């Protein structure tokens, strides 16, 4: 790297990554060529689409809509199943390892024990990290309340997964939900059960109606909100998660559309930054653009490396508000 450019490299779970940008799960699926493109465009890690124990077709169309403030999607965890995913992940790792880019597998399941079984199988692909998706908001009809809504359920899933991959020593990342009374409490439950890192956050449940028919636009009726509208919620969740788990690495995800958004996410407490629906809004070059904007912003502010941005929102402010003092009484 040129001496004139800031250093974007970062350490995540003792792994050195070339940049702090992480392709979020789902947006580009598990197509190996697209995971490689994300790496070429500037991702330090790429997350495959969540896979479950069996192939799943997902929800019927319409399953995604741009409602103006972002996307509302109810894809329904469509995936080829864990057995096919193993081959895809193995190929992706073979192609990305020489670039120094990490591969993150992502899994979901219907019970805590089933999470363990899927983790055990996916571990045979030897991904660098394993993301545990306990927080998808648009499949309640299939799986019931998300595990991320309950601290005990979160801990149970985490425990099963950690036990399943203990032999391969694959670090486990638990993906949190935004729509809980205390994301910090759920985060602590995951960490106490063995989670090595956290991902904050998944999409936020929402509804879009057709004003002429009065009916929900999506076939699933409700879906998950992503994109710019999610950013303030994601920043708050990352901030709260960092306060609750000060020594745990965090992937900050939600509404990151440009370089400055990435900066804010790092300042809120993220170790690295997930990028997802920006690829829809800005096109397939979104990652390359965000990387360039991050470099430009850091250079303009004379910030040399990513670690200089970490957790700034948790530092004491450089200024303090001066309490107003009423004027002294004047003589009559």
C-alpha cells in the first residue's frame, strides 16, 4: 500500500483481514464467483447465504420490495441445504485463501440441537468462521419465535454449535436481532455460552401495504427491513452490544451504504463492517465504492489506520456542555 494511503487492514478473531468490509449473508447468495467478486472489490471477509439442514425454496414472489427507505424482504431462507453448501464453501475457500480473505459460513435450523447438527456438517468445509443465524425475522410461521428473542434460547443454540465445532476450533459468530428489549442482554447470553464474536444486527420486521387494495405487498405479508432506514437502529444495537460485551469482536451490519456509514459503524463499536443491501441500491460496484470512500474519508481526516476509529463513540467527549448560569441580580 502507498505510504500516502491509510491502512485498512484489521484483525478479527486473531485473523488479519485486508479491509474491515464484510459481505453480509444473503445479498449475493453462495455463488462462488460472486463471493470472489466481493473479495476483489474490497471485502476482507465474505459471508455465504444461510443454509439449513435441508434444501428450502423460500417464500413465493413477491418476496422483496424497495419501499423508498430501503428494502423489505421475505426471501424465506431459500438455500440448497447443508450438503450442497459444503461443496460451495470448500470451493470458495480454495479461491479466496490466497487473497487473505476469510470465508464465513452461515447456518440456521429449527431447534437448538438441529443447529448443532448443521454446524457439525458445515464444519467439514473448514470455513474460517461460522455465523449462527438465530434472528431471521420472516420465517416465524416455519420456525416460531426467533431464538434471538430469548436469552436462554440464544445460549442453548450457542452451546450446541460450540460443542459441534470444537474439534475444528472454528470461531462462532452469533447474529443478533434488533427487535428485542435488550440486545446487550442477549449478546451477553451468547458470549457466556461460548460465542467468539457477535454480528449486530439482522433485519428489522416490517410491513408495506398497497394503498389501493389495502393488502400487504409481500406474499409473506411481513418481511425484514434493510438499507438506510435500518442504520440508526443498527448503530444503537452495535453501541449497546459493545457496552455489554466490551472485549468481544463485533460485525456491525445494517444500513451501511457509503464510506462514512462504515466509519460510524466502527466508531459505534464494530470491529468490522457488514455490507448488504447497498449492493442493490448502488449496484454491483457498491463494495468498491464504499472502500474508496472509506479511504478518502480517513485520508481527509489524517487517520492512519482502522484501529484509530474503533469505539470512538464510547470515549469521553472532547468537549463538555457548560451549564447555563442565571444572570446575577442587578441593583434596583
